[in-house]
C-alpha cells in the first residue's frame, strides 16, 4: 500500500494555486516560464516549476554562474575589441550541430523554431561559450570588471539554458524525482492538490534569494509553488529510503563489478610523448622510482585513486591488464602524456564508502528513470 511522506501529509495545509498571474506585457522569459513542461497524474508542471526545483536543489547557481561568466566575457570582448579568432565560432556551431544530429540547414532552423531561440541569440550563446573557454583563467577578474545587469541575465537566459542543455538536465532531474514521489504520495499530484505549511519558511527564503528571476510571479504564488515542490521532495526522500536496502545495493554493485574497480596509482604528466617514454625507461632500465623521476624532471608525482569507469575508455584495458607495481603509458590525455604506476586494484564492495555512495546514486537513478517512463508526460522545449 502506498504511503505518504510524514510532512507531505501534515494536517495543517494551505491550497496552492495552479496558474501564474499574467501581466499585460510579458518578457520572453516570463512567457517561457509559463510554458507547460510535463505532467504527472493530474498535475501539470510549468517551466517555472522546473526552475524552482533547480533552485531548491542548489543546481540553479551553476546555470546562473555560467551565464554570468559568459556575459562578462562578451562585455569584455566588446569593450576591448577582442572578438574570438576567425573561424572559431563556425567551428563551435558545426560541433553543436554534429552533437545534436542537426545536419542540414532545415534541421537547424526547425530546432531553433521548436525551442524558441533566434539565430542571433544562438550565435551569441556560442560566442559566450567560446570566450568563457578562452578566458577561463581570467574569469574572476572579469566578473569584477564587467558584471552583467539583471536585465542582461534575463535577456540571455533562454538561449543559454536551452542551448547548453542545462534546462533539459533540470527538467529530467525534477521529472524523475517527482515521478518517484508520485509512487509514494499520489495525492500530491491531484488536480486540487494541497501543500503543507512545514516548508513555507524555506520556500519563502529561497524565493527571496532568487527574486530577480521571479519578477513575473507574485511572491505568494512562487512560495506556494515552491512549497509544493519541497513537499514532493520530501515524498521522494521517503520513497528513496524504501527503495534502498542492502540487497538492492549488492545487486547494483554486481552489475558494475568491472566499472567500479578502484585503481590506485602514481602519475606523472609530460608535455610531449618523448619525455614520457624517457621517464618510463628511467624506471624500467635505470631502476629509478617515480618520485626520483619526478624530482629529476621537475614534474609533480600525483597519487590518484579512481574508479575505472571514470577513466578514458581507451586507457581502461591497459590499467586492468598490468600487474600492480608496473608502469602504464604513455597515456594521451588532453594533448599531454601521462605515465602511471599502478599500485593496487580493488574489487568493489559495499563496505567501501565510495562504492556504497555510487551504488545508492545508481539505484535511485534507475528507479527515477523507470518512474519517469511510467508517469511523466513531457512537452520537450
């Protein structure tokens, strides 16, 4: 029998209105927030709800930071007449289209029309993204010198969120959590749902913290919506506790027995392959230690402990096949070359805290995807 989360079923409740107040003149962002995103049961969620959920989970700050960095870079490029090098934006556009299988011009035009982003706004997004990467080491200084205004943030938000894929990530994450909560407390998704008063204070604080993104909606409306989302989160947490047990975790670990092998190793990274090969010879032929090689070459030795699945796919077979105590390399990584001394490999067990955390996350992700497949009806951006 389905049960409710303890606070989601609080006796003292207040009704949550289901529509946003619509002013006579709306900004594009206000209109976007009002668009239908998905439904679960009888509950219809707008993009504003997706945004509020991202704020509640602490994910919105990542988007806002990215957008702010891009805008300050664009401002610097304008102020100092420093556009990206010729051809870089064209390369970024080609990579964007290739990743999304937007091969023909009509494919691209249809995508832009569907997501509601103009060609100019999309190009501005690409330019910001390129500049952010070019000036990655200067971002803190640029944030102080060229801080964008709230109006600039609002004007660029849709193109940034849609083109970067972050809005899709936020929507998928909230949809999966909400769908899992639906199995726990379906009454929260009734057409005339009610919300508890338990989360009203937290909701009010979050709404005021992000008020510059919520000007299109009265504060009381945003608080009611966010309180409802926090109730859904509580039902999700209750469902998670029910789903996660030792047997289920062991089953997940068994399914990732190879991926979650832990490799301990010492590494040295060189700028060119010849230097990396010389380092290997120094260890194999001259009997030097990795620390000796690091000291002689003036390159740091890094002690690393990583899951096999977190390593580049082309390196995994090498790291699995070599005996502990032996060297692997040179391994190409981001234009550089790494020499690794494998110290140990550990089979994943539930007793390893990091393996347990990964198993729990994987288990809940699997459950969320199943629940979303069963309950979520989407209207993609």
